[in-house]
């Protein structure tokens, strides 16, 4: 059984290594303030779209610029170098992954939107 | 009360079938269990190979209960299908998931779109597979069926939809909207003909447009059949370990394990095909948590299925095999929990909505996991011990190592997918706050998963290439030399292919070579050493198929080219992106094509964009129209617009494109050319600041003519006008008159334009305040050129992947068929 134990050890070592790599890789949920301290590390910010501020999309560079409010209520201008997602303005919550420029803006690499639940229409029965 | 137009009897029937299925499952577990666990039953078969006849009544009762359960399940399906087909929108499930205009073929997609429906299809497959156990499991029948009964009991409880002591148990698909908790006691629920009176009941919300795709008709049932197939090895393993037969269970479970490998593998990649065709994330695999959750049980099932051979042949590795078999089923349960609990909300695009069943899901998962763990711990000692090490050149040694490599792969994927769960457990706001800050999923998922999964794929493909050549116990060197030809050929072929395809990452090149090695050596094994017949081809074909899947995935993803490179330079640290702007009627260069956008059309729910691809000098066809694609945007006012790709398939590559941005305003809106409507109330001499750059002044209100009806003194006709002066900040000035007329009871607001300044005014009439008037202003929209943004990729050799899927499905089917049809004491050569 000696070799079997050795194999078990090797597998456990590999497993531990794989998990270490994996944990190192995990990003963190942050606010804009935390994000600016972590630059140039990528972070995930969960927040909302600020509809009061202009949302502009320049099609020729496909650059989207908007303002987001994080969970602490802090605002930041966000640049997203991708086409504007459909129904962007309707999103209830947005999850931004990307990095902060350090002071003024957040550069999003990815945006995940949580749209109003498709069950929202159900409320129409409750109001009758 | 009788409600007009409501099919409450059907709802009742649906409920009845649900309860029947539930009690049937209870009876199955109970009676089979009683028969099984009575004293002396665990000592194995009697001399006829049948469960002991003394307790025949319990066995018969168990079978009868399972029959009732099955009738219930079929009944549930029938009622739900009927309700969807007949558009009975008083059913909450029907209203939420279908609509009148839903094409017939998608009725099935609607059936399993929701959580309840997907539970039903899962339960249904379990019931179908259960009958194979009843018919063919022989001495294993009572043990395995007790497990099946317990699983079905727990699963049917997920669709009960009852409240026990105020706790919701399950969510029923047969709830009427009138009966929803949030609607209870509302006045309309007592109106007899509410169905007719309330317009919302005339049509349902419709099926999510993303799911209106033919892959969504077959992908979910295939995937769930694969999920269901993991139950059988689990049931056999549990039965075997309880009966102190920790090795024998493997023989009957083995074909089912391979059945599961084939079906689940196909089901997962059907989901990939759907993602490739209907979603616009540009590829067939995105390492999305929902995809991962179905992949991980497949990986452990593959490991379990291979380990079973060792148990069967060598009577060793029984513990690891049982762990892997049980883990596969438990991971299916875990994946159900992940995708349905809403816990993935932040990290996945397609997780289900939380139905408030988390507690129940966790209980289900905990029950089976803890039960399995205790069973393994308690019975570990009953495993036969062997003190000899396996030989280095033996097949069993490398199969064990291979399965451990698969385990590493499964653990990494599970871990990263479970980050949201870990946050709930040990995050700063979790149960046991260990972490200082919440972990988020990796920002670059591809790099993250590939860093572990590509090395794993390399090792796995090497094993696939070599282990089939090894013998049990030990392999003579002469036999080892059989691998050499395919090794040499694949080194040359792989090197050439890497050079031809311009592979620059060493890891990719290695995987390319080992993938080709796996494909070639299995082909070689089958054709030269196994006779090349269908009967013997299962193993080799399945391996060949999986090698093709790896190769296809590697080449099509590793060498995926975005041909839509945006030429605009932004910043050296901000790479120009891969979305190209095409003005209407214009042609842009997308190396190696010229691409023209000729126009758009609306067909039903689809806004279709016609795009032509022309050849360039490079492929000797400059200016020749090669093909047209029609990517479209599916418009759904309720669920938002969905961009859908269009793909030109060549044998060696796919040209894939979708519209990543388009102006979706209606043609009227675009044509009117007037935007930024604003309201104002003005009196004589008043000024309003409009559009942040003009001052609008009402100079005077002129009454041109007015006629009274003499008898009553009412106004018969009136013609008046407002004289307005618009002044721009830069000093430009223009004055116009806007008319307004009344004829009897009818008022006709007049419109006029400041032609030079580009502002339009409508005179809407008298305001409530005396002496003031209602006006509306618009400004002219700047002339805009219509355009779309397009993203296009070339996926080279993606057909290798699909071919691999087909080969793997055929291979596993052959292997299963061989084991089912084989001569009775099936000896494997």
C-alpha cells in the first residue's frame, strides 16, 4: 500500500495547488472606493445605474459612458468599451467587473445586468 | 363558486396526480424497503437469483406503488401539456411560460422552462428508468427501488405546492393565478367571470425568446435524462453497500453509468449548440455556472464508469468507485440547488428565479449527502483489503490515476462555481464569517478555468491514448510498442497542424498533439487489434469522439478570430474592440471579406438585418458575393430584445456574426425626425427656455375670427393663432404664427415650424389657468446615418467538435448495447 499512499499524497498536493491557484484568481466584491485602492487589480462592483446622469454611447468607437452608484452610494463614471446592452436603462442592478482608473473613472470589462423580473407583470393582477 | 371559463377541474386533476405520484413514491420506498431490510434479506439472492419469495406481498406492493407513482407522473405531464396547448391562462404556470402565438414545437420548451416543469421532466425520467430496475434488476430490485422511491418522494415533494405548518413545501404548476398567495382576498378573485373581464387573462406572458429555439426542445429532456441516469449507479451503490456487497453492485450498474456518460455528455453539448446558435456571447461554452453545474457530475460519472471496470475485473478500488458513483448523483442534486436557489443571481446569466424552496432544496441535498457519507464510513471496513500494489504497467493503476485527475478537474470547476455559495457560508455576511471580503467569481473566466482544465485535458488525452493498450495486472513490453506508430504519426501531424494553424501557446500545441494522439491510437486499436467491428467499437469510438471534442474545442476557441476589428484607435492601454460600425448601404472590410449591410426588415417578432459577404483579392474572388447572413434581433416587449447570431457553415470553419447594436426605434419614430418633446404653458409676453439653447417668447395671441351661436351664446367657430418668437443663444431669431381652431365641439390644434431653427410647435389649446395656453415643442433630430454594429468571428474546424459529440454518443451507445445484449454471464475478452 505504500505506493497508493504516495499517490494519494501527490493527488492531494495537486488538488491543493489547483485550489490555491483558483483562490488566487478569485476576484472580490468591492465598492468604487475599494476598487480605486486596488488598481490595477480587477474587481467586481455591484451597483445601480444612475439614470439622472447622461448615458452616452459613441457607436463609432462603441464606447458606452454612464454613471453608476455602488452599494455605499458612491458614484463613478463608468466606461465600457462594448456595445450598449439592450434594455440597459431598465436594469435594476448591474454587476461590473473591471478596474478603476484610480481617481475618476471605472473601466468595465464586463457588465451583467439584472433586469426587472419577468414576473413583474404579475403585479398587474394584484392591483385589480 | 363556479368561475366561468376556468378549468378548475383540470387543476384539481393535476393536483390529484401530484399527490398520487407523491404517495406512490412513499409506498415504493416503504414496501420495497420493508421487503429489503427484513432480517436475512441482505444476504443476497436465493438459489433462483430472485429476491426471497417469502415476502412476495411486500415486493408486489412495492411494484404496485411504483405503478401508481408512474401513473401520477404521466398524469401530471398530460394535464400540464393539455393546459399549455389549450392556452388556459388561469393557470399561473401556463400564463408565465406560454402565449397564444407560441409555435406548436415550443410548447415543450414552455413545459420545462420553469422550475416546476423541469422537476417534472426529471421525475418522469426517473420513473421511466425505475421500470428498467423493476424489470431487470433481479436481486437488486428491492434495494435499488427503495432508493429510487426515496429520491422520487423527495423530488415530488418539490412540486407539491402545499403549506405544512405555514412552511411552503414545493411549488405546484397547477396553481391558478386566482389562488396565488399575493392575490388571495383581492376583489377580482370573487368575480364569477373574471376570466372574461380581466384582459390580462386573454394571453400569457410568453416563452422567453431565448428559449424559442429547436435546441431548447431537445436539450432539456436529454440533459435531464442524463441527470436521471446518474440515479441508477447511485441506487446500485447504496444498495450494494447496505447489503455488504460493496463490489458486486458494479456489474449491473456499469451499463447505466455508460448510458449516463453518453446521454449527459450529449445533453450538455446540445446546450452548447443552443448557446452557439441562439445566444450572442460568441461560442458554445462560456464556463457559465449553470453549464459548469451540469459538467461536473458528468466528469465524476466518467471517472466512476471507468473505475467500475477495475472493480469488476480486479475486485479492488471498490471504495473510490462508490465515492465517484455517489458523488455524481449528489452533484446533480447540488447543481439543481445551485441553479434553482437564486444563489447564482450575480454570477450567471441563466439561473432560475428563487421560488422560496431553498430550505427544501438544502434539506434534500443534505439528507442524501450525509446519508451517503455515513454509509461509506460505516461500511468502509467491509471492503476487501488487498495489500499488493498494482503493477506500474497495469491498466488498473492508470485508470485510478486517471480518475483522480478527473477529480481534480471536477473539484476546481465546482469550487469556482460555488463562490457565491462560499460567500453565503464563510463570507463577511455569511454563516461563519471567515473571509474579510466577499469573493467574486474570477474576472477572466476563460483564463481561470483553462489554467487548470487545459493541463487536465492534456493528461486525460494522453491516458485515453495509452491506457486502452494496457492489460490488466501488467503489460508486456511487446504490447506497449503498439502505441508507437500512433505516437509518431501524431507528433508529426500535430506539429504540422500547429504550424499550419499558427499555434503560439505551448500548452495549446501540446494539447493539439495529445488530442490527435488519443484519436489516432484509439482508431488504431479498433481497426488493427479489435477487428474494426461495430460490436467491439464502442470504447474506441467513444474515446475517438471525446478526443475530437477536445480538438474541436481547442482549435475553434484557441484559433477563433474576430474579423470585425474596430479600426478606431482609442488608447494604447485600451484595445480597440471587436465591433465594427457599418452604415446602411455601405461596405466595410472584415479581413478576409468585404461586408455590406443592405437593409433591415421585420418579420413577426424578428428584426432581420441583411448582410452580404464579398470575397477579397486574397482568396482569388475579389468582389464576388460569397454568401449572405441574416442576423436578427428578436423583439419582445416583455422580456427585452435578444440579439441572435447567423452563421455560415463551411466544412472547415464557421463564419458567425450578430448585430451587437442597432437603433431599435420604430420606423415612425425615426422618420418623424422630431425628438425631445416638451410641454409648456405660456401666456402673452411670457418666455420659456427650451432645449437648453433657445428662448421662446409668446408675443401675442391673435383672435382672427369668432362666431357665437346667437341663441345660447356658445362658441360656434373660433380661429386664433399664437405669435411666437424663438431666439437662439447665438442671436438667430425667427417668428412664426401657430394656428388653433374650434369648430363646434371639435378643437383642432395647429402646428408650425421654425424652419430655420429646427423647432416645431403645436398649439394645444387653453390651459386651466386663465390667459395661458398649452404648447408642445419638439426639436429636429440631427440628420443621422443609419448604422449597425456587427461582431463577427471565424470558428475554424468547429465541425470537429460536433462530429466528436456524434461519435461519442454512438460509441457509448455501442458499448451499452454490447453489455446489455452480451451473452448472459457476459465475459469481456
